[in-house]
C-alpha cells in the first residue's frame, strides 16, 4: 500500500565515559581570535540564497518479529525561511498512517502489523527543500515573537533542567554579558572550550545535561553538546531549542565530518540548535559540530579552535549552517502514539517495538533500517 501526504506541519540516564574533562572553564571570544601559525585557513563559507531539493527515503524491516509490531519513522515537519517540508509518501505491508505526537509537533509515519506478518516493513519517502543559513548581524528587522509563544523554549524538559547546576554554570559562563547576543556568544564559546566530541558515545548521545555537569564529564555527541547549549541558554532566559535532523549530502567545503554519504545515511543523524535573540529572531547555532571538527576532521585531535582547520567552522556555526542537512522537528519529551515503551528525549531515529519490547534504535544493522537521499536538480 502506498499513501502520499502533503506536509505542512525520563529515559534512564546514560553512563558516560569515566574520564573527566580537563579543559579550563574560561569563556574567551573564540570567534574573533586569529590563528597563530602560517597554515592557510580552510574555506567554510555557506551563503543563503539557492534552494536545494532532496528526496529522503527511510526503509525499516523487522527481521525477527515477535507478535504484534509497531514502527515509527520521523518525517520532516519544519517549515521556515531555511527549510520547506514538502510531501511524504509511504509504502508498507501493514497499516500505516501519518501521526503527530500531540504536543511537540513532531510528525511521523506510524505503521502497525499483526502477529501473522512474518516480514513487516515500511518505507517512507519525504521531499524537502533546504538552503544555507548565515546571520546578518547588522540587520535587526526580525519580527518579535510573543512572550507566550517563546515560553515553551525556556521551560525545563526531562533531560534539560534549567535550575541548579545548569543555572549556576550558565551564570558563570555569561558573567559580564549585557545583551542577548553577548550571552549566546559566551555560552557558545563555553561549549567549544569546555566540552569535547567523544566518538565512543552511541548514536548521537542522550542529552542528559545534568549528569554531564554533575560528573564533570563533558564529552559527548551532538545531542549532548547542543542540548547543553540549549539548557544553558534557557536557564538565563534565552529561548533556545534543539533542531533534530539528518545530514543528507557531503559538505560543499570539503569537510568530511560535516556531511553525509547520501547512499547510506543511517548514522548521519545530527541535531543542531537555535536561540532566539531580540532583534534577530531565531538564530542558527551548532557548537557540537565545532567539537566534531576539532576531534575528528584530522588524524590529530585539535585542541585549539583558532587552528586554521577549525577557525572558519567556529566562526560560521555561531549564526549559520550549511544546507546539506534537513530538520525533522524541534520536539522534546516525545510520546510515541500507541507505544508500550517510555517516552523519548527526542525523535531523530526510526523506532520500533515487537512483542511489546522496544528495539535498539542506535543499532540500525540489527534493527534493519536504511536511509538514503538523492538531490533533485531538475
């Protein structure tokens, strides 16, 4: 069965590695520092303008069903000045339909299969348009949003508290900042200086920021480091949100860690962040990708963000990102419709249950899902 839709719109704490972060807790204006060696600076300069169209296909196969089976596949549900979520089509040998989580706005294809179905599958193809983002800091023309509409982006979630150690850390990091932009810059710099990319973390991490701060272990991946950015911002009154998505194409600037291999995107999930700044509106942020370039772009772990490989990325990702990535949603504390298992901290991966047991979404080979994308140029 193929169906087409037109798109408009406390898990257990993770066990972190025991090695503690030893970076100094300074908050330098890293974006303005020049590198000190003579190596030419790499190019990373995405400019807004041209739209790109991608067709993204996710197929889930349940290899060993044990009774009734349910599958949830996220679909793009973000429509902004930098992304248009278009139509989604589905094909399945079960009963499949489009649903939303009910409160957070995350859209998904939900498929269910009775116990007699020996080879359950669902395939979802979504079309999106994306473009590069780059903040023009000289312009202050963004329309203001109401206090009520921004309130949900300053609240606490199950994994992102905004009091206690989160608030005290943010207060220290933003000491001396007077404007929203200065606060956001100091928090961004604090993340780049004090946290680090830890490749051994499974998937994109879990985003349990209280545990990170309490243990002093500040290593993680995007769902950890960008959630920490969001939590620190929220705790000092800056509306902020994670944006959960997928890298769909290689970087146009030669950064292997900032792109995806279009034919095989399972494992290419990546969350970014946005912060609402008065006079500028919602602004793109991605300190986690700065950390990724520092740790994984070269054979050596780069410790200095002024390094010519890192400097342009560090500069651009405060206010911009490349449009080789699409967003699924900005949802936290997601309740999967009809699920037996617990709610999710976020929805960025396909999920499935069979025989009442949740399968491991971070193990796509066992779970048997595949994601691919192709760019539509005609």
